[in-house]
């Protein structure tokens, strides 16, 4: 027998390890494309598949009919609607019923029924009066145990012991004997069993069932309500086997008590369902026992499903098992989130408020990610192929052809594990499970008369990427069931869109003409936020979300990165990862003339999140030019960005009265906003390395006397202009030229990942640390692989070129004759060289991971090797400083303020 990795225990293990955050819910990590709730018998809705709670809750509880209400409705000869009956039984007060009995009803429903209603249904109304009197007391009395302090029970809550037991028993017995209607008589018997159960008179409860309930030959709702109470009493008497069997009968024969009966079975007998199977005599009992066994142990449900099939291929509970199995597969094949960037071995320089060594900081904050073996990557490749069919070429600038084969698209084995948050990934065992379930479904659809199995078979074909066969099955289904029809409609759309290899203008027109409902967003009013598509965790993943991801992937494969990005993100999101090629592609789409209706209404709508779009793009381009030391180009962009109003950020405020409010950030007049209010300290140097301190404490200005164009506060256009003038001066000779080159070197270093002003040219508003300051181990200019859905979760900007600052420092060093200045310049060069080492270390190969039993010793050996390389190849300027300038005041001061430099100089 095959063993599938599909158990709840395994999922719980993965889930706990991978995403144990309190705000995470594994039931939001797939798209719910196959609607489990289309099963016809809604009584089984709680037993559909989910992980976040004991029973499935993604349905309207009103779909499960109340057995008691239905029985009363029938008792009243269907004179009342279901809602009216429910109101009469549960909401109309005892006083209102007494008023009806006395001929002067005031309740609108009872007035509508008229005074003759009581005479016609006298015994039933009298019973309801008695039941409403008893109901507030009908709970079992709580008895403390040694563990009772764990249970915060309301001590003032009423329970059955608050009633006069003898008087109540006598009254119910008298009413029982007086009743002539068998159903009402049995209801009084139910009350006698319940009272004895809740007062812990368990023997009396058992006897009451035998005396007052069983002799009345009715086995309807009231009988099973009574049997439920009997089973509770038997459990109190430790008659666990009998209790379990009776709870099982309640489970089988009730609609609204299945959850409680299931829990009671679990509490009654640790081997509950196996023992039930031994006592099962009829096919219905055996079928239900198999269902419970399969439900409880979901490792491999198919053997149990086979047994259920042999008994009754039309069984509704067999469809429940199929729905659960399909849902399990859907979670594995279609997670909402793919980790599509390179696995990182990131060395991050964290904030520090002291003189922390750069070496120590980098080593302590190194983030390691497990490296997987090639065979695992190959499995993962097949996983993603199953959904999207490919990844864009890794070569920057290449546009992958939409008609490339999967093998070509996935020829590079350098992949990451595409875990969804429950820890699942697609592998051969999951494929085996899909194949076996498909065989079972194919067999059952031929035997069963329910179209459900055809729909299920079509969906499994969809998961296997056999869109043609899936569509053919759907087209052949003849049904009038509205839920089936809705699922069929959705699946036809899925097959059409997912099977489309290329999204061109013609197909975009088709999307808007035939499927606009899946792409045009509907406004959700605040008072409807708790609808079927929204709850505590936010918007539930939907078919529309899935299709949006598919379209985004297709654009990505076609090299239309801008459109792919805007399918899942707003234009303002580019500020967090402003990498060059993506920004250029988004701008190309922005400027594209004659956009299709789909492009205008679905994609371009996400460009309205910044004020002046042209200024936004030009600021990004200017920043990129500055990072490359192309100051002239930067100035040309900044001249077009003078109307830039600031990096678009949001303010989040929460008050008890109004809840959370989100408003655009308003920058103060002197606050840096991404373009203006840049201090001239950006040309200075560190006094100490503390990113959290004010710049006036961490930085010291150089002597700017010879450079009056360096203003105390500048915008980026003025800064670029100042750099152009410095560059011109630096082409000369003498100390002024040396200083000009030093200032340029300072600015390039200070705005790098290691500098105090590292936010300046990466579209950020302060230097607080974050993922965008990681040293990445990728050579790709775009680390994304399949789409940009997780754009804000994967931070990336192009790495700094530290040689640019070093080159300017070299010029300054050659031109300067001042020994103290030379010492300062060499130290700055050495600091930039440290950045080159961090970049090397992040990319250095590592052939072991945390699972290696010798990880610690291997890691120590690797670190020693890294230290040797650092000292041999990345200490050039430190060595020169130590050898030639150790006697300078500058060097002595640096040794006092920089711990790692002091360590090196020993």
C-alpha cells in the first residue's frame, strides 16, 4: 500500500516551523478553485478540509438545517415557514406563549397565527412553555478537579442542579403521562433523560431513556436528541463502548449534531472509530464508519474510499472524502505564494549605536539559507511547471518565447524550494496521489449518477495540465444544480486562461469581453467586509486572484516585466526595490500608446499611487545614475524631477473610536523626502558608526571653504551639480583637486550600503536597516523568477560598485601632499574595500547546510578560510595605512574610535 505525505500531523509540523505567526492562517495559502461546499448534503460541511480549526467553517451555518426546527415545522403542518418556526421555538418568550394560551397574544408572529392556533396545537404549545422554562437551567453542573484552575467558568451560570430535582421530575412525569401525541410524549421523555444527565444522575438518565423514550416507537429527531443525552450519561458511567455507539447513531441520523457527536465519540473512546466498525452491521453503518476512519486518519484516504465505493458509489460522504482529497492536492499544486527570488546568504550590516566592528557586525548578522541538492531542485522545477509552465530566461534582457518548451524554460537547476506556508511542495508522492485519485474519480463517475464526479474528474485533469480533456468533460456535463453550474463555469474559464501560452492584444480583448468579472475589482463596503470573501485575515484568495497570477506569469515569460509587475503591485511599490530593468519596463508600459481595454482598466489602474509619474521615474533614474557616479546624467534626470513631491509613504494611525486610518505621509518643510533637504554632511566622514544617531553626531563635515557651491542643505539637483563641479576641479592638480576627489569618494561611500546616508539613492526616507541593505549572493540583475507578486517581500537593489569611490580616493591620494589627509583617505579606501569583501563573502560557495551533523566545525573552518582571504586580498589599504601612516594623529584618533581598525593595527 502506498503511503502519502498528506497527514494533518505532518502539515501541523511544517506549519509550526515555517509560519508560526499568530496572524497567519494556512487556509489562506491556496485559491479555493475547487469549491468543496458544492456537496449536496450540507450537514457534512463541517467535515470538509481545513487546517486552521477543528471543523471547516467556510460556509454559512444556516445551510445546515436544524433537525428540531424541521420537526416542529412538520408538527405544525407546515403552517409556518422555517424561519417562523425557528423564531417560535427559540426566540418567542415563555410569557408570549402563555399570552397566546390565554387568548391575548401580543407577539406579532403569534397574532398572525391567531388564537385558534393554540387550540389546534395545544399539546405542542404547552410543551414549548415547559421547555422554555427549563432551558436556562439545561447545562451540566461543573465539578472542580485538580486542574480546574485552567478553566475559567462563570460561577454564576445556571445549571440543572438549580432546579428542585424531585419537583421537576414529578412535573415532567405527569406531563409525559398526560400527553396523547406520541411525539410530544417523547419530548417530555427527552427532558427527563436530559435533566438526569445534567444533574449527573447517570443511572436515572439511562433508566429514563428505557422507560420514557424507547417504548415510543418513533425514531426521528426527538429520539436521537434523547439518544445523545443517553450517550452522555453512559460516558459518565464509563460505559464507553455503548456511549460511543450511541453517539455514532446520533452522528449518522442527525444533521445539526454531527460536530458535537463527533467530538463526543473522540472523548468517549480512544479507539472510537475502529471499535464502531466492529459493531457496524448494516451497509449504512459500515459506510459511515469507513468515512470516519478515513476522515480521522487522512494519510491515505483512498483505501477507505474504495471500501465506501463498494458499498455505495452514490454516497454523499464519499463525495466529502473526494472534496477533502482534491482540496489537499490543490494546496500542494496551487499555493498563493511562491518564493521566487534567489535563496539568500545575506550578510547584513545592522544598526549599532556603538563602535561595533564592521567584521563583527557582518559576521553576527549573517543569514544562512539551507542549500538543497540538485535532485530536490528538479522536483521543485516540476512543481512550478505544473502550474505556470515556465520561467523567464535567467539572462538579463532576454525575453523568453511563449512557445518555449518547459524543458527549455526550466533547464537551469538553480532553483529554490517553492514551499507554500503549510510546508508543502509538489513531489512524486503528491503526483502518485493525484494519479490514484484520478483513477478512482474516473471509475466512480461511470457508476454514480451524480454529476459531482464528472466535475471532480475535470478538475483533476486541470491540475494535471490536461486542459483539453478537462474542458471536454465539462462540456459534456448535463446538470441543473446551480452550485455545480457555477463550478463548471469557473473551471471552463480556468482551462481557457491557463492553457493560453501567450497573452497578446487579441487575447486581452477576449479577457475583457468574456471574463471581465474576474479582473474588474468590485468595491467592498465596510459593512460587508465580513462577507464570504473577507474575514479577520483579510481577503480570501479567490479564482480572480489565481487568474491574475497566471496572467502576471505569462507577461513575465513574454518579457513584459512592467505589465507583470503591475498585475500584482502599485507603481509606488517600485520605491522599495528600484532595480533598473524593471523600472524601465514599467515606464515603457506607462508610455505605451493605444493601450488595450485590459491594459487600461486592469493594469494601468495600478499606476495611480504616485503624484507626478514622470517625476517619480526621473528621480529613480537620477538615483541610479548617481550610484554609478554618472553625475551629468543624474543631473539631466533630476532636472525633470523638480516637481517630485516626495517618496509616497503612508501614515497608519489607530484610535479606539475610529479604528485604523491610513493617510498619505506629509513631509515637514525641512524633512528629507527623497529629493530635497540633504545635509552637506553627506560629503563628510564617520566620527563613529551609529546609524541610529543623528547625522550631526555620527558624521563630521570636511572643510568646504574652497567649494562654496556645497550648500548646507541641498536637493538632488543641487547635489548633482555640486558633484559635477567637484569632478571638474578634481581633474586639476594640487590640494584643492585632491580634496574634490576625496569629497566625491566620501559621497559615494556614504551613500553605499555601508554609509550613513545609504537611503539617499535607493528611494528610501531614512537609513534604518532593512532587507534592501543585504549583500546578495546573486549575479542576476533581476532576482525574480515567475512574477512579481511577492515583490514587497523580497528586497533587492543592484549591488554597490565600491571601486567607484576607491578610484576617486586613489586620485585624491596621488594629488595630496598632506600626510594627515592621506591617512584619512586611506582609511576611507580601506572601508570601501571592506564592502568588496562583504560582497565576496556573500557569494562564496558553501557545500554544507544546517542539517549537516558537522555543521558547526565546518562553519568554523569556513570562517577561518574567509578570514584568511579577507586578510590576504581585502586589507590592501589597511596594510598601507599601518605601514606608512601609523604615526599620524589621524591614525591614532581612528584607533580610538574604531574597534576593528584598532584590532588590525595591533
